[in-house]
C-alpha cells in the first residue's frame, strides 16, 4: 500500500481584468484580496507589454550567468539594494537551518532615468530598460491601489480612491524594489533535504502590494491556505497560448492599514514534487511596492471597515500610541531576514 501523501489541491485564485477603474472591478479585487490575499491580473489588461517582460527575463539570465566576482561588486547592503547570494537570505529564520536556495538582484528607485546604486557591468547598457520596467510596474501598482481604495469605500473627504496612491506618489524615497530572482538547479553536493531545505522560506511580503512575473512551466510557488497549496503559472481559466497573468499579492502594510481585512498571505517557493531537484533553473521577477518612507501607518478612514469590526494592525497601534512609519516597519523586517542589527 502506498504511503505517499495526496497531492494538495491547486489554489483557485481569481483572474481579474483591470483595464477599467470602476466599482465592479474594485469590488472583485477587494473580495479576492480579503479571501485569498492573492489575485491574478490579466497581463493584457495592464500597461505592461509581454515583450517587455520577456526582455527583462533575458536581462535576468544574462546577469545571473555572469561571474561571481562581477556580482560581488554590487553586493546587497542595508539599503536592500544589490545582489544577494545563495543561502544568504533566510525568509523563515525560525524554521530554516540554513538560507534560501536562490540568488537575487534588487533595484531601488530610479531618479531621472538613472539607478541610485551601482549597476553590474552586464547591465550598465540596459539602464533605460530597467528604469522603464520599474516605472511601468509602479504605475500598475498605483492603478491597483486606486481600485483597492474604491472597493474599501474610503471616505471621499479623506482622499477617496487616492488615499493609498497618494502615499505611493514617488515624492520621496521609498522601499520599492524591482527584484530579479534566480533559483538554480540544486547541486548534487548541496545535501538538499526536501521538507527541510527550501528555495524561499515561508514569509509574507513587507510592502503594500507585490507584482510577480513568472515563466511558463516553472511552478514552485505555494500559499498557506488550509495547508500549503501550489499556485499555477497559468490558472485553468487562462489558455496556455496567452501570456501568463501577473500574480498580485497583498503585503503586510495593506493588511496592517486595513486591520487585517485584506490578507497578507504567507507563501513560499519549493522544488515542485513533479520536478526533480536537478531539473531546470527557475526565474521570476517581483516588484515590491512600498509607500514613501515617511508614510504613517494609520487606520484607513473607511466606514466599510469599521462596520466589519476590523481593529487589528494600525487601529490597535494607534490606540496604544505606537504609530510607526513605512521605513521603520521595513527596517525591522529586513533586519530579521538578513540577520542585520536593528
């Protein structure tokens, strides 16, 4: 008799067209975010072109295939910008005996089209492409934040649909990051132990919302919802001949602002059970959208939320006189991830 565990059911995450900023779209987004914490957004309904996504993946592969010495020239620092090497990041420090089996390259905000950090030699000539993609991701996040504000019925006199987006207006520095991710084939001498070692440990995201771009056939993402559930690159309702939709998830700040009404769902990246450890490299890209550093984490002014009795997060902090800024929140989360002193 087989003792193998049954394959968990695939997460049934809604796919939403966001071409219109209207109340119907807003309500669907908020309902999905409150239920799952994740939403698929049709790529064709956004301002981001699939050719641009594919070009970015080409640049990602070019960088990660470059010599280690070149990568080390732009090693990550406490501003969260630069290259992080294999095993250097531990997203679930309480349950991991060693770091994540991945490497990443973080780009912070661009100013007047130029990076505010050292660029690796392999990408210097592509600065404008990186800037354009960063800007496109930020603009999509602004659209989504406006829809979330509409769906949460934020009071018009307090800012209405612009309550979130006005705090993400690029008027000052923020923690927003465009991250290129590479999950290499696990080397045979790594003593990789499935169930103990992991490509990206269980975590929630630190910012407001995250955009995730994935490549066809490169599964591995799982969300914690009645157990761990795999998330497809192509949900069943999207034909595989179409570009993969963008996966959007709620981060800690949007959950905190709304008293937990919008879910910042825990997720991780594993080697899929259908793939061998020595399978192919996995590449993905994430845009972590953060408000400006000085944004205060105060309760969202919404009777919609008040009627639902949501009093956690910012609401509890305000009652205790413990209001913090977005920058203070991010600094604490990064310190735990990288082992930096707070």
